[in-house]
């Protein structure tokens, strides 16, 4: 659409017949798209997303063939020497969606600021267990060069991710706890020094993180190449 706005859409659909006496037919589909808007020479906005799974726009299921042992005790018997098989409509559902947005701003030919946000939702419904997971993610990064003693480039950034996981178990399979929330907060700083132009470069920086499992972590680094 014009010179500054571009987009594309797609849809995929697969339908598989069952194999001989396999009862393993299934179908699945997916659709989504991406749009890029070059607001001006310094600003760029991207938006993309996908959907898949059961219902609309598509359905994914499977029929399970189970071996049923004969009933040989009690007042009711099967009358078969068995075992025999029967088809049961035990459907396995999987569906989800995600969306991503990213904004980039160029301050000049070398400096750049980027912020990105992401959301993902997945759902699985199995005869043994059902699970729903929602993930929220935000990242930001700033990069700019400067001259002090030698040419340098500083990179600063940080991020936040939260995952909410919910399950519904059965007698055969369950999780304890059934629900869990995990959060990761991270940030980093790195400086690149061009000690000798086109010959020797040094990097110094560190990553920092706080997560639900181990608390605060850090990872300093220094390299010379």
C-alpha cells in the first residue's frame, strides 16, 4: 500500500486421511500476517500475528483406537474371548495465537532505539491433561556510538517476561501445583571499544537477571579480538 506501508497475509490448511485401520486422520490450519509501516526515514513500526488450532479458523483432532479387554467377571460379561478394539472419539485439541509489535527509531546513521512487545497464548486439551499458557514479553534496546579515547559503541537493554501456566489434570496425570506463574526481569550493558582500527576490538559488559527459580544472577564478560 504505497511506498511506506507493506503487508502480507497467509493461510495454511492440511487434511490427512487415516491410514489403513489406523484411525489417525487429522487436520490443521493456520493463518496470520505481517504489516510494516515506515513512518518516516527514522521511524519504523512492525506488527505481526498468527492463529492456529481448534474451532475457527481450523480444527485439529484425532480419533484413538483403544484395545478393550473382555469382561469375564461379575453379572455382566462381554461374551467375547477378546480382547477386541473399538474406536473412541477422544479428540486432541491444540490451538493458540500470538502477536508481536516492534518500534524502531534511528537518531542518526548509527544510533538506534528499539522496543518490542510480544504476547503468546497456547491451549492443549488432551484426554490425560489440559494446559493453558500465556506469555507476556517486553524488550527494549538502545545502541549509540561515541568517541572517547577510542571509537566506542554502547549497548544498553532490558526485558521483562511473565508466563502464566494453568493445568487441569486427571486421575492418570496431574501437576503439583496445578498452576504456576514465572517472571524473568533482565538487563544488560555492553561497551565495544575499537582499540586499533580494523585490527583489535575489545568488549566489556555484563548481563543481570532476576528469575522465579534462582533469584538474582549476573554474568560479566570481557573479550579481546
